[in-house]
């Protein structure tokens, strides 16, 4: 019996070391490619995104037609999915949000082999319920290297898929929640570890009660600026024609203390008061200043980028943007050295 126990623990330790080794390798690889984002950098980026959301920044997306998805030879697999989830964390999160697991759910999955030699071609998996106004990002892998002349970003794809799958009589323009599930990218995982490691916040309490972390809290800003939050922000910023006064107010964290590399984030989408006037970046690009301050007279403000999107990872930025270029698209903006 003793040798069996020893062998069991040896195997368990070996497996733990292997998983830890893979995570460390991923972090080092992202750092080498300058795509890993720290907690402090995520706070700064989240602050800039929050300014853009509050100001209803409008940066029109390049891709707005679902026909572009088909023309570029994506092959989406769309299916109705039955009620119920085998993920206990997700089921609990939906219960806290008062979202039913009924027959209103649609699953949308697609991947594309843009480049057979690429390290990673883009692939995405979503769950939608237009009845309950919720978008769930099940998994997302950005293209590596990034693709700039094709649809490949998470925020572009989730918008097109969400709009296309709208049932008759439903309104895709009023999403209430954006859920990022199955989070395992090193940047967001490390940010979450930092948030719940200092003793000020208890993960079990936030999980059980669905306690929101508001964006006036630096931890909330860090999650908004994390790879798992930026796509949610860009979804609204890139599609003001549809999402009008939509902004975000808070994020909830669901998960198990014993498995902090598979947590769920839920961003709540709200409507800002009608008196807030949106401003088109294309018409009058102005400068978003960090820390939520209003710009001085004559200054220009803009909002953030989602790295490559990055959806997965992104460059840190300081909340300030240049406005010299005549091309105010996200792609050109991203390439500025902030």
C-alpha cells in the first residue's frame, strides 16, 4: 500500500509541475513578444477605457456586415443548445444573474486557417441568449501573428455573430451582460491572483454573492483593462450606431479558490443618461486623458485599443493618444507607441 501512495503523490506532483511549467512558459513567451500585461498596466489601460466608455467614444469598426465573415471563408457552426450546463461555476453565475437555462441559447463556433504556418490561427466559441440579453465568450484565440486585413478580432467577431443570430422579434442592441468564461490566459490569471491574494477581497464571497467590483476601484479597472475585458469595451466603442448610450459599470468574478486559472468574469452593460452626448472620433478625434480627468481646452482625447485586439493579450498604454494621423481606425491607432 505504501509504494502505491508514494507513486500517487509522485504522479500528482509531476502533473502539478507540468501545468505550472506550461503556465510559466506561456508568460515568458508573452513577455518576449511584448504581449503580457501586468496589473499596473491593466489598471492604466482600464482607466483609459473607462474614460472612453463614459464619453461614449465612437470609433466605427471596419467590419460591420456578416457577409464579410462568409466572404472571407470563415465557416461558422451555429446550433441551438439545450438548457443546462455541465460547468458548475457557470451555472452558479447564471443563477446569480437571474438568467434561466432554457431553450433560448445559441452556440456559435468558428475558426479560420488564414496561415498554415502561423503560431495560432483565430478561433472563437460563443454562447448567446437574446432572450436574456447575455453574451458568453466560451473560448477565444487571437491570430498570432496578428491579421490586419481580415476579420480576426474577438470584438469584431462577437458583434457580427451576436447580431446575425438575433431571433425574430428580439433586439440585439440591448445586451445586459458580457461573460468571459474559462479564463486561462496568463495576464488575466495573474491580475486575478493579485486581486484576491492581498486579503482585501475574498474570492469565495464574491463568487457566492456575485458581489460586483465597480470601476471606481482599481481592481475593477484592472479587469476592464485585462485581456478578458478589452473586447467587451471595444464591442460598445466600435458600434455606437447600435449601442447608443451603452457603457459598463462593474464586473463580477466567479470561481473556485482551488482552481484560480478557470475563473469567469461578467461585465455588466448599462445605459448612461441621455444628457451624455456621444462624440465621433472620425469627426472630431480628441484625447482621452488618464484618470478620468476632463481634457483641457483645445486638447484631444481618444480611447483605448484592444491590442491585436488582443482579446488575449495587449500592450500596456498610458491612457494618452496621438491624433496626428488622418486614419483614426483602431489598427492605425494601435501601432502608436503610447
